[in-house]
């Protein structure tokens, strides 16, 4: 069923991209501090993402405190590399920083509202100008999140995997994200843990006291189950991540083929 859901997601996204036509750009009348949230709200409606979930991810990714709004808002001209994030006054300055980093051989760089990593998402954008455009940056993140949801069938889990496919990193990210999302006044769906980790209510009446060897064996069995559950979770995360990345690549390629055909160019080649 997950495969069919994923195909449906790809079909809907392809239709949306076809209707959009040429790449759009954030309206210049929208101030920088509002561009990320504005695009997040649009994409939440477009892709059926729970209200303010995408916006909450953007706040966690590129948020900075705004004194005028008295709130933490996502900033579109954010660049992060080697664990250090920087907020620039304009797109031009943010692009200049990325080029400076690239000239030094730095490859892992997060950019824009949603902090898309240029190394792990090499085909996401045609240029740095496009990468920092909130319309393209947030739109890509929305499709990526939708792909993760198609693979996991759980919005909270999908949002956790947006940041990392490593279980303990995904769990830490989820905890931070949930605080932001709950603070936004939304109703958060309960996270459903793997079945192997679900607690079992004890039955009524006194429980038998196991022998020493029985207790040791019980501890070993519990440890093995926990390890199996963690491995299953890791595989689920990795599969979701790969599936979403593949979907984004297919969308990107289809879009480029259509653009080349419209210009009278062959589908492949430059």
C-alpha cells in the first residue's frame, strides 16, 4: 500500500508542477521575515500537510528571534556549514557566503528557509539563486516531507525523518519540533512507537517470582527485542529517506525534460 500511496503523491506533485510552469519567485512586497512562513502556509494547503507543521520545521531549521514580531521566525537568507549557522541581510550576501565556502572545498551546506543540504540534495535546484528563493526552497521541502509521509504514513514520523535518518538524531529532532508545533497552537497527533516497543499492561493477580537464571534469560530476551526494534526502525528511516530522495529526483528530472522540450531541445544532454 505504501508503494501505491507514493505513486499517488508523485502523480499529484507532477500535476502541480505542470500547472506552475516557469519557476515562481516570492513576491517582493513580502518582507524577508515573513517569506518563509508565507510559503509554508501555501504549501501546507497545497500538499495537505497538517497546519503549521511545515512552518514549525522551518522555524527549527532557520529560526531567529525577531524583536518587532516578538517571535522566532524562519529566515530565508540562512546558511549553515560545519555546525555553524549564519543569518545574512539579503539573498545576495547569502549566495556569496555559499560560494566562499564552496571555493574552500566545503560541500555540506544547508541553505534557505528549510535548510536544504546542497550535498545530499544535489539535484534540488538549478542554481543558488533558485535554492534561496523561498518559493523553491519551501516547495522542495514540502514535496520531500510529503514523500516521507507516503513512506511512513505518519506525519510526526515523517517530520522527524526530515532532519536525519539516524534514529537517535531523529528522536531528538522530533522532541524539539513538537515543542515548536505545540506552541503554534496546533493539535499534534500522537506518535505511534514500533509495535515491538509498545508497553503491555500486566494482568490481575500476583506475578510469579522468576528464578535467577530465568531473570537473566528474560533480560536477554528483552535486550534482543529492543535491538531488533531499533534495527527495524533504522531500516524504516533509511527506506523512507531513499524513497523520498528518489521521488524528488524523478520530479526534478521530469520538470527539466518538459522545460527542454518546450524550448525545442532534446530531452537529454546539454
